[in-house]
C-alpha cells in the first residue's frame, strides 16, 4: 500500500508539472502573437489564427518569433 501511495503521488506530481509547463508555454506563445498585433482587434484575431497555423505546421520554438513577425508584416488592413 505504501508503494501505491508513493506511485500515485509521484505520477500526480509529474502530470501537474507537465500540465503547468504546457499552459505556460501556450500563454507565452499567445502573448508573443498578441504583442505583435498592437491594439487592433482585427489584427489580434489574425495573429491568433496565424499562431494556430504555426502550431499545425509544428514551427519550432526558436523559429516561432520570426515566423509570427513575417505573418504580422504580411497583414493588410481590410
């Protein structure tokens, strides 16, 4: 029974750390995309769409900023 408790506590801790790391990573990427949009709500929506596209294309973390900056530069106001 002691080993079961230790295993449950360890697995719970590992899952929590993975979960919080994934959330922080997502928040940081979202903040990066929104910071490039400025105060324009249409550009914010565009940048969030591009962030989803980057995730679908599996853009690496080191390339994400440049990829989003290129997307921001290509934005045209309608």
